[in-house]
């Protein structure tokens, strides 16, 4: 059922707008407001984080436990699918990158900087730095919005995938610095293994030697942020040179996008084989 759910989620994501309907964070955001508004939780950030993440996860686990014995577990398939769709990344990467790509292709770096700050929340001191920041965000959003979610779903099921998404939402939306810091610590732990599997996948579908050289020294370091590893290894695996202006810069983004597509295909094949032979 795991591969079927992943395949259905892919088809729904590509052919419909249902993902945007499913990804309604309103109830969770209202829960966050209530939790952070309680004075008795201000000095107990771990308890607040448990209410924001562990409580919804436990409710999902109870619901799954109730559905699994029925109809050989097939009644739980719609719930698996809804949870996986909810846990995928927010927004539409290609659509959001469109204005930046247009400005960069024209060679209008000032407009590209304005668009990057407005649409992507990115800023840099110069044009090459801005392009590197966009590349890093492209890689990070692919990891956080797809690869890490799929990794935890396949390995531990929808409960782990939901926990990862709620931690990401807490890091992004929490107003309490203490809760946000603790959520970041847990999310770093959740990112540690899948990002390294992703980097190894980059080496298999891209420039293996360059990717291996870029990640070898930092591969097992606990403190290295996942985003930094992706920014270092992704361009090397895609065999990219230094940032370029105009169409050459857009070609870099296209090369990274192609690397990510090949990596997705590799993961789909690996998931199918794992489900078949486990």
C-alpha cells in the first residue's frame, strides 16, 4: 500500500489542485495561538511543543490503529493519502520562480533582486550570490517539501511524516523563540538521515565524483545544517560551474531541476523494489 499511496499522491499533485485544498493549516495555526497564548506554558517550551506536535500525531496514531484491522487495512488508505498530501511542501516552486527567471533571463539583476526578496524571501550582496541563494532554496524546498516527507512516510508511516511537517510548521510560524528553537533541534534530527540519503542519490544520478568530493568531509558531522549540505553538494552533483548571467544562469536552475527529477525517479524505483522484496 505504501507505493500505491506515494503514486496516488504524485498523480493528484501533478494533475489536480487537491493538495492545496488538503493543506489547510488553519486548525493547527489556531492551536498554536492558543498554546502560545497560555501564560503557564511560557516557561515550559517543551510542553508547548508536545501540544503542537505530539498531540496531533497521537490522534492520528489512534485513528490509524482503529482503521488498520478493518478490511485488511484498506480502509486506512484514504487517511494515508490525505496525510501524505498534507505533509508535502507548501506553495508551487515553478510558479514562484517564474518572475525571477524572467528577470534574470533579461539580465535585469535589480529586478531579479526585488522579485527574489518579494516572492522568495531571499537577498544577497551581488547577482551571483542571489543566484546561489535561489539554487539553495530550490534544493532545500525539494528536500523539506518532498524527499524528507517521503523518506519518513516509507520508513515509519504517516505518523512520522506528520511529525516532520508539524515540526517544520512550528519552526516557520511559532512566535515563541524557545518553542521555535526546540522544534528546530528536533527537525535537525529528523533531517539528518534523509538529507544524507538524498545526497547519496545525487551522486548516483549526477556527477558521482564531484558529489562525493563535496560531501565526504561533512557527511557524518551532526552539527552541519542540512540546508548547507544541500547547497554545497547539489551544484557539484549537477556539474555546475560558477554562477553565470542571463540564459546561462537559468540553465543552472534547469540543471538542478533535472537532477531533482532524476532523483525522484530513482526514489520511486527504490521504493517499489523495497515494497516488493521486503
